[in-house]
C-alpha cells in the first residue's frame, strides 16, 4: 500500500478517484507504440522465464524509493564505452523493465475489482461524513438553544441545593464541634457534683465524636484536650477513692466503682484502694499523735512534723497517753470499718450481678459475663488478702505507740483502761480477719507482766499495812450485797458470768453474739464505750447501821419468830459445814423458832460479815480479774498473784486469831504434857487443833510467801535476795485489838469478823472459779485445782482452831477439876443430890451464854459459829468431866452412880441453854462411867475398842476397879494391854 501511495505521489499527489476522473476517454483507449509493442513481443511470455528475468534484477533497485536509477547506471558505465555493449546492456534493462511492467500490469489487472470496490466504499464514506457534519451542526445549534432556555437554570438550582445540603452538614458538624468545645465546662460541673460515671461517659462519648470529625484541624487539639480531661477525671476519681478509707459512703463508692468500670480499670481501682488504705492508716495515726504532741508541747514549733512516727510516739506525755490511745483506736476503727463495709458492698454487688447474669441467657453476653466473673474473682481475692495486710499495719502502728511510753508509773485504773482498749482492739482484729493479734499480745504481755509484778508487790505491802491496822470491826453492807455490785466486777455482768443468776443478766447480753462490726456498722464507735465506762464507777453497797431502811429494821424484829427469818444461806451453811461426831439430820420447826438462843444474828440482819480489808481484797481480786480477762496470756501470773492475796489473808487471820500464844487463865501447861488436866491438853485429841490439810496449807504459805527474816543477810546470794523480794513480812495484830478480856469473850467479836470475812472471801473465790478455770491455760489448771482443794476449801476449817481458843478460855475448866477433886466418890450410899461442881459448871455456861448475847449486839454471830462455840465448850466440859473422873483414887459403885447423877443433871440443865442435839461427847462420858462395871474380859476388850481415851484415863480406870471386881493379876494384864495400845503413839 505504501508503494502505491508513493506511486500516486509521483503522479501529482492526486487521489485515485481524481486520477480516474481526470483521464479522458482517449487517454484511457491509447494504443501502445511500436516500440512498446516490439518490446512486449520481444518479452518472453513464459512466466518462469519472466520470473527469472525479474530475479536477475539487482537488489539495489528494490532498496528504497529514493534510489536514483539513472545515476546508478551512469556510474556503472565503463570508462571506455562500447555502443554494442551499451545497446546490449540497454536491451537487457528494457527486457527487465518490460518484465517488471508486465508483472505490475498483471497484478493491477488482478486487483482491479477490489480496487474498484474499495474506491466505491471510500466514496460512500465520504458522503456519510458530509451528512454527519450537517447533523452535528444542527445538534449544536439546538443544544445552544436548550442551554440558553432550560438546562443552565435547572442545573444551577440543583447545584445550589447540593451546596445547601453540604452547608447544613457543615453547620451540624460545627455545632457538634462547638458542643465539644464547651464539654469541659459540663465536665467540671459533673465532677463538682461527684457524678464520676456521668463525667466519664460524657468524656468517652466526646472522644468518640471527636474521632468522627478528626478531618477537621481543630479537632486534633480538642481530642488532646479531652484526653487530658479524662486523665484529670481519673486523678479526681483516685482522690474520691481515697476518701472511702476514712468514711465509707455507699452511694459515693457505687459511683466510683461504676466510673472505674466504664474506664475498664476495675482491677487497677482495687490495687489503688489498698494503697490508699495503707496510706490512710499511716496518715491517720501520725496526725492523731502529732496533734497530741503539739498540744502538750504548747507551741507551734513544726519540728514534730519532720519526726518519724516512732520518734513522735516517745513525745506523748502520761496525761495525754490514754486520750491519744482512745482517739488512735477510734480513727483506726473508722478505717477498718470502711474496709469491712467495702467488702460488704462487693459481696452484695456480686450477688446481684450473679443473679442478673443467671437470668440472662443471651449467648452474645457470654464473653462479657466471663470477663466480669474474672474481675469479681480478682476483687474478692484482693479484698480477702488485704484483710490481714490492713490488720498487720494497724498492729504495728499501735505496737509502736504502746512501746513508745513507759507504763510502769501508771495508775491501775489507767493501765486497766489501756488493756481494755487493746483487748477491744484485739477483738476487732479477730472479727476483722480472724487474727489472734500476736504482735499486740506480745507487746502488751511484756509490759503487763512487768507492771503487774510491781503492782502486786505494792498491793501485798498495802494489804499487810491494812491487816496490821485493821481493828476487825464489821463493815456494814446491805443484805443483798454481791461482789458484782462493785465496779471492779462490772465486766463480769457484761460477759454473762456463770455466777450471775439469769434474772440478773442484762438485756444487752442477749446480743452478745453480734460482732462489733455489725453492731457499729451504721454508727458509733466501740472505743467510745471505754471512755464512758471509765467514769461509771458509782456503787451503793454500804448499809446504814446494818439496815437498808427503818422498815427493814422493824420487820427484822416483827418477823423474827417466823420460818422465813431463817435464810437459805444459813440453812445451807449449817447442813454443809456442820462438824461433829453426829451431825443433825434435820432441823425442826421448834428448833428454828428457838433460834434466838443459838443464832445471835438479829441485830444485823443477814448481811455478809466482812471488814474494810476484806472489801479491799475483793476489789483487788476484781482488778486482777479485769487484767486477766483483758489479757488472757498472763492469766496464770494473775491467778497466781490472786492466790497470794487469799493466802496472805488466810495466814494473817490464823496468825492473829488461830494461834494459842497467850497463857491460859489458870494454867500454862504444855500441850505435850498429857498428865496435866487443862483445856490445852485436849488439843492433843484433835478437838481444837487444825486439820492436817490446814496445817499443810499454812506451812506452804509460810515457806513460799512469808519473809520470816528480820533483816537481809548481806552475805546472802543474789538468788536468795530475789526470793526474799517475792515474799512479804509476817503481819502483826494491831495493839488496838484486845484478845485477853474475858468480858468480850477474848475478842470473840473480832474473831468472828475476821474468820467469817475469810469464809466470805473463800465463798467469793468459789463463785469465781468457773471464770478462772475458763481463762487458765490447760497446762496450769492443776495449780488452780490444787489452790481450791487445798487452800480455799480450808477457810471453813479455820473456824475450829479460832473458836476453840475462845471456848477453852470462856469456861473455867481448872476450877471444875479442883471442885471435882474435893468430892468423895467412895460413898456407901446412893446419893440423891448432885455435887456442887455441876452447878458451878452450869453457871459458867450461863455466863458464857450471857457474854455471847452481849457480843451478838456488836456483831451478828451466825448459827454455825454459835454452834461451833457451844460444841467446843460442851466437848471441853465433857472431856474435863472424864479428866476429873480419871483423877479419882477411890470409887465405889455408889460413887459411880453419883457420877451418872451429876452428868445427867448437867445434861438436863445444859439442854435448856442450847438447841444442839445430841450433846457432843455425851457418849464419851457415859461410856467411861459405865466401863467401871465391866468384868476382866469385857474390860480388856473395851480397852482395845475405845482408843479415844488417853493412857491416863484407862490406867486410872483399871486402878480404881482393883479390889472391887479386878484382882492384881488381872490388873497387870490390863495395864500391859494399855501399854501395848500406847506404844505406837510414842
């Protein structure tokens, strides 16, 4: 195609159509010239030959269209031209040209139809293009008309509408941005209102909105500001969380927890909360102690604020120690109560959430529920672990405060108050986390033991001083007196002690099982009670003149003859404590009505018999029990010291009134002399001596507690000096107490007050035994049991030796022996008149009864005491009768009958003076008198069976019987039997 176009270009750059149109018919029908015909004839007609000719054409002729054939051929001409060669060469070229022309002509003829067809198509296309140009021109013209008439206006409206919508969206965005810009004001208001969940919710929504408009340049700054605001909210939220530690508010804490949940920092909040509690404990105790230190210092010096807490505690004065301790415990209680209420809030909240989760069965919330469950489990474990941690911090702070001051110089009540506060604090700790408060117990135990040793030593010295100055006058108390009425024992009423009857238990004791946290959860403070109760020491136990009112004094006389005037206590004491060979099995109505002869208790009613010293000992016991109740680890030390108080009181009473150190009215014979007839001789029979248990107890007390040395031995060892430090000198009876006057029955009033006050003290110890046993360590309980079985229970036994001395001196037994010695017993006739010594002895008993009545006007003499006195006197009288009968050298059967007559007369008159039945040792006398009539064999058997008689009694009986119905041989035999009986006694 390119060759054709180049050929057309050479022909004048006309199109084929124009060439066709430009050809005239003559040109189209032109005939070849002769030369052309000749050439065409000369051209071979053989296609193969023709092809060979074309092939023989040099390649250079086909190289490109710009090839200059003429120039090429001219340049090829040889230097020497030859016409023939030129013509031959020309012919060859013509032949080649003719072949090429023929080939071209053949190709043109071959492509002529296609050429014509293509030429027609081009012509048709030219016509179509001209038509399209006309249509386009018309279209453009019509479009211009439409543009001017309709399209431009309508599209303008649409463009404006679109622009309006964009502007409206922009305005809305701008308003949102403006709102976001103003959010900080609303957030500040919500934070002031403590609406932390709302503030965080708003802040998060603003952040979400800000992310929507982040394509605005102003939003990036706003987003940064919102982030700063959120961090500020977290800081304020942390401050709000710290406020929970001192004053828990359920609404406030609920908001804080909701806020942290929105932030997704529930676990972080719990970690922060424990840090705040730890910091709150430190700050609280420091501020409390600092306040008291600065108050006591009296200046505004700020040097104390720079001190450590441990150093600060050493600046607390003794006067401010207790108030500061109380305030310290109050403040720490508030912190622990807040923690307790925090745990309570979480427990209730977890229950509510668990109930809500169980009611929702949507599968989409499973993941969230698992996450919440994990958070709850973490919080629960954290709170439970924090209990012991918080309490440990509290213990360490209080321990530091306790050890910062020397408590050895404190008053007892102040020290007890300190112990009470610490005990209440340890109770709080046990309820708080189940801790035994080992740190507090150890610190307070050391101070308590050191303090209490010093305190007990001082109290023992005071007790000795009281006893040595005690005149043993009756301390008038009300008939319903109980140690629980003393303020030292108020703590026992509150703890529902076993010694308190159910009717006397306070109503508040019913709620004893309620914990302190439950009791004070909604208000109040357990340490405020301690401060109030310290001043509540009023008591009303003393009576006026032995009576609580004049009406009671009158009723005491008016109802004296009724059965109701015998208190159950006296009945019980009589039955339980009555001693003798044959105790009474029952008490008749007549016996009770005749009580006025034997029970000298009218004047003073039925009030307990005790002295001021007894009351002081009881108060000391109460104080000791307070300390023991508060600090149970030192219970053994306290009980040991309590036992020493009782031991010393018992020893003092025995030393003052139980020893027969004064001479007898008519004789100073030794108790070992069995041949002298005196009242003291009868002590060898066991009638007046202390029991073996009482003697053992007194020896133990003397060895362990009593310092018998006059002065310290400078050469003694350090151990001996330490042992003496623990002992107390033996007390001495006041010179104001007279025990030698017969008119006062040798100090019977003082002896009754002393002995019965000891019995009263023993009864109080018996009542306290369950309490002591409850706090006593198991390993030390044998000591307590031994104390009660060998010491407390011997108090009643002390009556016997004390009242024996009175009975031995009140009756002149020596005079009776002298009168009996002057009686002639070998009479030959049976006498109908008794001897004079019987009347003399009865007069002695009447005088004894009169003096006893006189003493009873001063001091109430309990029935058991009067019975013991009468028993002692009657036993001594009967023993004296046997002693007198044993002094007889000669006696007939009529003389023995006279002895029986005298004894029966004595018994008949004596029974009118006393209600005691049977008469003590009545059979002792009758058996001895009747033994005179026994035969030799019966006498020997009788001697072996009746070993209650002394060797003198038996020997005299045998000697008196000699000659009447016993010969000398029988006498020797009987004396040998007596010697065999007496040999083991030696």
